[in-house]
C-alpha cells in the first residue's frame, strides 16, 4: 500500500443529490484508515485560493440526507489553463496532501486527469444528474433527479387530464437524454425528445392525431433542454398542427432535494471505494458501479467513450405510448 497520511476531497461542476453522502463516506472511511482529511471548498477555484477546512467524523455528521454540497462548488476558468494547474499543484504541496478525491462529472474528471499527469494521486467519483459518464451504470444524483422530475410530471398529468390539455415538460439534459428518457418511460408520456435522436415533427403530430382519434383527451411530451426549449416546441406544434400546449420548465429544481436511498447508498459505496483505491496506490481512475459491483476505470473513459441510451428503453417507450 502507498504511504498516505493526509488526503483532500472536493466537489466540482454542477451540484447533484448525493454529493454530501460521498463527502461523508470519504471522510469517515479515510479517518477509519488513519488518514487526515481536508475539505477543499468551491472546487478547483477554492483549491487555487487555498479555501480549505479540516473534516472530521463529527463535521460530516447529519449531512447524508442533505442535497447540494457542503463544500460548495464553482467553475474555474483559471484552472483550465496550464499556469492555473501549476498553481494548483503548488497549493496541494503547501497543504501537504498525499492524494485527492474529486466528486463531479466529466469536467471535474478532466481536471483530475491534469493533476494526475502532474504527479498527484487522484481518484474520481461520478456525480451528475445527467448519468452521462461511461464506465458506471448509474452516476450519483441521477436516481434522485429522475424521481424529482417524475413527481412533478405526475402532478401535471392530473391537471392535463382534468382540463383535456396537451402539456410539454422541459427537463435538464443538454447533451444527453438519460433523464428525459427515464422520466418519459416512468410517467407514461406520449412522446419524448432526446439530443441523441433527430427530431421528427411530422411523427410527433401523427402520434398526437392518432391519440385523439383513439379518444385520448390529454397528452404529455417530455423534451430534453438540449433539443429545443419547450416554448419553441409549443410554437412549432401550434403553427404546424394547431395544437395548443401548456408549457412547464422544471429547471434547477431537478438538482436539489434529499438523495434517494439508492443515491445515498451508491455515494457511500463509491466514497469508500475511492479511499480504498488511493490507499492501494491507484491514480488517474474513476469509480464505477457495474451490475452492482464497484469497479475502476481510467479517467479518460468519462469523455472518450460516449455512454449510449438503451435501445430497449427507446423501443419500449414507442410501444407503450400508443
């Protein structure tokens, strides 16, 4: 095992439910193994500014159920530049850290890889509501975001049914449609628009016409923000087929809230495995969960390999929405 005495942990990029559970697990597992833990606030920007705090078993008590991140998060343009990375390296040495655990998504992992290439032992924990990190079945925060969005969509269906209306609900997902697809399938939506699939307005109109002929008086359409805005889609449907649609944009509500039992458990397991990997001398890797087992992959897997949507799920949505 690599001799380690003091490690750091930070959260970076967009916040996601379960980040605090991961911070808690990293801290307590590291302390159990005899390590000292330093929390770095505000991600890479906080690292550059030396904004740190010692973490103890007690200081991470009562946070497992909280959304967001107690270490806070921020974007850092400075860190993206080589001189910023050199400065971050100096800060890590000043803090006398033997390793670093980073909790976040693709951007966070790219930053971690830059530090790894400069000789800092790093391990990444995938935490994003988009679930777009290859090498893991699920990212921390995705399950909670799905359930948050699903709760809202189910409430909107009640209103849509009561008033015989068409509703368009916009969910997060600029480059991937995992969230939109899962919400659409679980809510029984009639149609879903995903970044991974070409948008076919004629097909959508035909499905809505067919539903009306079958006596369906209300419909739900889920649209991922990366395809187009819900208001834009409503305008296209009105101009093309005369449909009047009500629009709801769920926005950042999908990122907040207490993590589900699944996310809290996943975060705890990944946090513990990240500490184990550091102590065993691994670096430049991310933790993943495949078929319920903790695994590791090189960090570049997160951005070099695109995680595909399930063809089975897409086919099932088409069959069930008739």
